[in-house]
């Protein structure tokens, strides 16, 4: 009888903000005795007193600095979870790899090509792996759809489109020191719907466009982009992007500045049919084959299970830097080539006084224009909304 594999030793950097999501995943794994939690970084212990007390009660060591933790726990961590701001991903991931840990880093991979390359180089040099937290990649129905499309279920893939509309109030951009910003602390962030809230689905669209079973699309050529903002931010809150990855046409449309909410949807068009991916609902090939999708919590659990399995089994599929970097390349090229154009004040109706943290900007005519552009694979200007830039 073979000996059971040892439970992975896990460390966590941060328990606030999105760190709460990772901490809950850890609690669930601990309840099933799947992991050992060895160390956690808490930079704000007074604000997180309850969490600190809980973690200490579990025998976990608490640190107030991630570098101190990695130095003290060098070689004693199997998986380091990094649910931190975009501008910290590269620095923390590389440090964890050098300390002998595998890494689960929150999406996106990075906000510069230099950082993305440095993560990939550190991963290779360490002999460990980096998994990127694009949770929907790990979801079972997503992988089923990828395998079916790759196997020719809709013929030769010709086009992938994605649309998502999630209204966001002013408070969304006040929640931390990098939301809506292009840089923070002297480091690139490039925060935007495409690089944050909807980054999951942009990455999936690129993944579906990839010719290989376990790869994202090839080099991306952006043919046009409209980057607009209604919120008082540095970056954009609304975008339509038209591009190509190899022979596959790409269309992305997103906004935080209109209503009603439209949950993310990806349409795949092939030479012999269509397929679709509907957030938290189902994936479908034509009108026939369907698979139910897990909700966001279920997708996160599948991600956690895959990453923990990968610690002992190199054949387990994770969203690697090689896959995630295509998304980073797209974001960087967008910011390098296309201006961010504010909507005119007269185009915006606010749900409350614009100074209120609860106020949501509603750009007049934007919601039907996005749907029409999605259907026609057009620019916003092409459907009579705004200007083509």
C-alpha cells in the first residue's frame, strides 16, 4: 500500500480585500485536512484582529512583511498564494519562487512585459510552477468547451467575441490606492475593466482562440480600439477592441458605465457552427450539447483543487505564465497605441449626485450600442456611438 502524499504546506500574502477570498479557500481546505497552513502575511493586524486571532489559533505564524516571511520560511512552503495588487505580482511571485515555493498569483500576470518575462524566467530557474488566478480557466465546463472547439466541433474557428457590462459606483475606484490608475508606487498597474474585473473573460477568449489544446492565441494584432471613461480616473472604464490572433478575429466590449448589467458572454464562430460560454450558467455548442457551469465560488474551488494537485502532479493543467502572457501583451499594446478619451459631461447621467460614492455614471445610448457592436463585430463609432479613435 502506497503512502499518502503529504499535505502541501501553504502560505498566504494578505488577508484583506481579495485576500479574504483566498483565506476562505484555505479555511475550506483546512477543514478537509488537504493542506497545512504555515505562514500568513498581515500588514494591517489591528484592522484584521479577528483573522489574526483565528490564524494564530491554528498554529500559523504571522508576519507583517512578505520578505521576512519568505526568508524565515525558505524551503518550507509548497504553495505561496498571492492575492495582491497588480503592481506587486511580479516582485512577490519571483521572491516566492526563489524561496522554493510554487505560486498561485491573482490575475493578471503582470502589467509590463518585462515583469511577465521575469516571472517566466524565475519559474524556469526555480523548477517550481506559477499558476495565475484566472479562475474560470480551471472550471470543468470551460475546459470541456476548449477541448470540443479544439477538436473541430464547430469547424475551423474564425471569430471570438466577448461582451460584459458591470455598472460600478465611484466607491469602486476609491477602494484602494491603485484602482483606476495607470501606475502606483512607481510601478505600472494599467487597471481597467479589461485588466481587472473582465480580465478573466478576455483571457478566456484568447485561450479559446489558441490553436493548441493548452495554449492561448498567437501574437495579437489590434486593428482598432475605443478606450473611454466616464469615471474620474486615469484609465478607462469602457472599451471596444477589435483584433486578430493568427487567423481568428477577436472582439471585446466592456463597460462599468452603463446599465442594465449584462453578465459576461463569449461567442465562438466557426466554419461549421457556433459555440457560447455564459458566465455562471452554461457552455453550449450550437443548440445541442450543453454543460452547466459552476458559479464563481465553484470555479475558485476548482482552481484551488487544481493548483494543490499540481504540487504533486506536473500533468495537472494550470493557467501558466505562457498562457496568461497573451492577455498582458494585449493590455500593454492597447495602452501604448490608443488614447483614453473621456465621455463628454453631457453624455453622462449619474444615478445620484456625481460626488456621492454610490453614484454610477450612465452614458446615454451606450448600452444598446455595445450590444449592437457585439452582434455586428463593429466599433462603437460604426454603430453611431462616439468617435473611432
